[in-house]
C-alpha cells in the first residue's frame, strides 16, 4: 500500500517531545522519546492516509497523498479570509452566473489543493442532483471540463456523488467514460454492494455519523470501540470487497475519535480531518493492522449480492439508520451549498462593476 502523508517531521517531533518528555528525562532519554514513532506514522504503514479538509494551508502542512472536500468543508474554507481571493476569482470567472460560480469555486479550491498533493482531490457534485442520474453526470462532466481548462486531467480528480441509486447509476456511466468517482454518504451494506457492482473507483463509508445515530438512539454518551457500529460497518464492507475481489477501494471517512481510525488500520484509505491528524501525530506508539485481505478471508462470509433497483431500495429501506443518515446528509450538504451560494451572491454584489467597453 503506497503511503504518503509525510507529517511535518520537525513539528511532529517537537509535539511528541512536548507532550511526552517526563520530568525525570535527561537529554539521552529525551532524544529516545522524541524519536518514537507516532501513531500517524505507524498507521501510514497500513493505510493510505488522506486529508479531509478544504483548508489549503492544512493540506500544505500535512502534505497528504490525496485530499477530500465536501460542501460543508468548502463553505468553511470559503468563509475564511485566507482564501477570499479564490472565492473572488471564481465569481469573476463565472461572470454573474451563480451555478457556474459554485462549480468554479469547487474547482478553484480543488486545483489549489492539487498544488500540494501528488494524488487526487475529491470534488462533490451539487447535492440537489442526488436523485438525478442525468443531471449529476452532466455536472460531473462539467467539473472535469473546468479542471481540464486548468490543465488538470481526470486521473487527478474523484467526482464525489451521494451513494443513492440514481448517483450510483451515474457513476457507472462516468467510470466507463474515464471519470473516476468517490461515492459518499455511504452508511449501509446495500449502498456498498451496489457501488462495487457498478465498478466505481472508491467508496467513502462513514463511521462517525453512524456512531452519532446509535449514540442518540441508545441515549448514551459513548460507544466503546469494540462495539462501534461505524467501525463494524466499514469492516464488514471491506471484508466483503476483499473476499469477492472487487477493485473498488474502501476509504473510511467521518471520524469522531482517533480510536475509530486506529480500529480500521489496514483499510485501503482513511480520510481524516486535520484535528485528528494532529492528535495521531502527537500520540506515540505502534498501530497494529486490523483489516487485511487475509483477515477478511477468516471473517464470516457474505454471499455476493447483485442488487437491482427494487432489491437495492428494499434492502436500503430496511436499514433505518442508513435511511435517516443519507436523507439528513443530503439535506445538510444542500443547506451548506445554499449558504455558500448566498456568500457568492453577496460578494458578487459587492464587487466593483466592470466598466462597459467603449
Ligand atoms: O469525508 C466525509 C466527512 O467529511 C464527513 O465527516 O465529520 O461531517 O461526519 P463528518
């Protein structure tokens, strides 16, 4: 497994030193302690670590292989004065068309992120197209076209689509055209099985939002890692993929605590927010591999499921958590996209008018 999230070494060592040097430690012990492997370094031996953020400075700092964004992360980044010029550039480029400005903004951030990563960036299609196969595939092609105009080829982009039946159909079509997809808001086995059969490049099964749902329904403060339903869901999907030889990569996403990440060490990729990267970099210790194709072989076998639309919808609907979380996830991404639109409109209105020629 390629592994490339070179943590800023000096900073990591300084942090490790600061947190770990006990009072008794003399210079020799301090050197040994400061050289201890961090959990992040150790994790990188098992999984490809990806940064989940729209914060370009954080990407530059962590220098991951890949990076992922979503509408909520883009909204946070666009509101940050450090990135205001990117927003203004997108507005200017779109010439008054709000929808075009939103696409331009996603691509401007993606292109900027790509200056700091050797791999791919994930750019999400408008959540309002979550139930529109044609609309979401056309939007994906437009995003790829915008990247191409900036000299960035499709091999560096993952088009992020909600894992609805309609978008899984769109992804199937796009993959055949050489446009790679990352299926997001994935909470269930039904979604994962359908994505694998559609031949998508990558899925992002969520951990934290599944954990949130169960915590709320059980009315508990925490669920221990050994019983974490988000970790269990990703493990089950990973084992199913490996046992049936699917090429689709599994990227665990949406984490609430480092324990959830460490419990999935070995998953093909893990996309992690900067605050949790920071924590993993500051914690010393070896991380044992939890997921592997060999381990998958000894797990309870799940028969291959080739779902058609009816059986997909039935199986998905059987899962109350996944049904709730997919709907809520689409609503949340849409709400944040609308907030971003408002910001774009207000900035466009405040921009100095371009004088008419002549
Ligand atoms: O990559 C998906 C991730 O950004 C969602 O995370 O924390 O909003 O559940 P979260």
